[in-house]
């Protein structure tokens, strides 16, 4: 598994093969038999390896719900390693997203249970109020990858007064610490419930959201960033009905206040893409990243943000980017061709984001954002260029739909 740009195993290679008849039409019967035996043998080995990984993954996931806090990090790291190895065999973005999101939800749920139990044992039982943990960012979109940080908020029921507020200050601080101990990096933007801006009772959250959507706070840039982050809010643990009530409030407010949605649309269309003259892939011309471009900021983020805007505008509750694209196609915002192109764009860009993460994990490079497209095969470079062109078309659609001058 030392090769990052090439595939280990047969599955990805088979994805690239032309029709079988194109391979065998010039072969003798003996050569065809030898070829098929070789493919069958390699597929059998890959199938056995996948079965072993999946069995181990299932065992580890089952352990999460009963493990003490000191074991969670080791479980998390082993789960990540399994996903890394499986990804290098299959290159399945969806499979990695689904698995990483699932087991991290379980880890976060277990962390909440352990914090509540620890506080209760210290004589501070949880107030008789519903409480929920809600994720945002890539976790909110169910798009977790191999490197993760904390993007969570906490909401709890009304009626507990100042005593409940004090309890959840300490609960949130301990939860953030425990999640970090379990392998969830602290959010560099401080989007964590230990920050008072990301926890509160339901009524406190309602008041806070009104302040944001009405632009009553002084910092416009922070308001906009908070709204973008909240747009991907998703229930993770605790009281589901409470979480869904807050998530519904967020969605409704974003749609009701036209200025909010227009501002988000304007921000999405102003994001630069790595497209240069004659729609060629643009790269840095000098400096540390000469010949590279920031895959996250100049490709992936504009795609995710643009799809998000249209989804909110159409009242679609989904948070996952690929699901959002499919639902936008179903309700008529995208043609079948556009939707197919955007799904392909998402997968190719995310695939390379994950491969860059693997390089960082393996110590091959320090940065997980910059990609040199000219180190890739020509057909893969063309897929990335096509993805950028699709995103450019999407930005123009939003620019037109929202009458952005």
C-alpha cells in the first residue's frame, strides 16, 4: 500500500478497463483463459481482504458503545486505518464517507454518555432536560474523511434557568476535551460547544439565530460564516426531536430572510476556481506551491457551497452534497446531464482530497490541500478540468438566478 498515485488491488484497475471484448478479441483461447484465471484469482484475494476488513470494522464499531474513554482513541485510529486501506483498494468516496460518518457518530455518542456519567458520579447529574448534539461542516453533510476535527453545537431544552446553563458550560468543555482525547481535533475556528456561541437552550438558539439572519451583530463576515456552517446542521446524538426542531428553525430562517440567502449566493459565486486561460487548469506560477493549486479552496469548496445554496432555496432538507444534487435534479433545478456532471465532479475532487490526506498521514507531504495536476495521468487531469468547468457553469447559474450584479 505504499503507492498513492497508483492502485493497489484489482478493483480500481477493472474500473478503467475497456469492454472485455476489446481486450480479448486479439487473444488466443489459451491467452484468454490465462487472463481470466488471473483476474479471478486477484478478485478472490481482494474479496477476502475486504471481508477481513469489514469483519474487523464491525467488531470495532460494536465495541464503541461499551468502551471506557481511554480505549476510544485506539478504536478510532484502527477504524481510520481500515478505511484508508479499503480506499486505496476501491477508491470509493461514498463508502468511506458512510463508514467514517457512522463510526464517528457512535464515538461522539459514547463521549456524551461518558461525560454525563462522569459528572453524575461527581454529584452533578444532568438536569431533567432534553439535550442534543448537532454536527456541521463535512460531518453535518455526512462526508467525513480520514482527517477530522470538531464541528459541533449543543442545544438543550428550555426551563432549566441559570443552573442548566452552568451545567452545560462544564458538560460542553468536558465533551470537547473527551472528543479530542478520542482523536477528534479541536476546530481551528472554535466551532465547538465549549464556545458559548455554539451551545444554548432552544430559546437561546432562536434568539441567536434571529440576531444572525437580521444582521444585528456587528461582524458581517462572522455572521455569513456562521450561517454557512449552520446550513449543514445534522442530528448526531441525544434527543432527536429537539435537534430536528432547531435544524428546521435554521432552514426556515435562511429561506425567510431573502437577504441572507442572497448574501450566501453572492459569496458562492465570488469564490475563485482553478481555471485559467482557455479553461485550462490554473496553478501557482511561483513560490512553495509552484505548479500546484489549492484543491479545497479553488474547486471543492465552490462546488459544495453552490449546491448548498440551491438546496436551501428550494427547501430541500438534505445535507449530503451528492444527495442534494440528485434531489435538485428530481425537482427540476438540474438537467440529467448537469446533475451527472456535478456528481462526477464531486467524486473526482473528493477522491483526490482523500489521497492528499493519505499522503499527509503517511508522512509523504505536510499539506493536504495542494495538488499538482501534471503529476496525474492525462485522463485524470481532464476529469478534474471537466469538474472545474461544471462548477463554473453552476456558479453562473446561481449568479443569474439570484440577480447578482
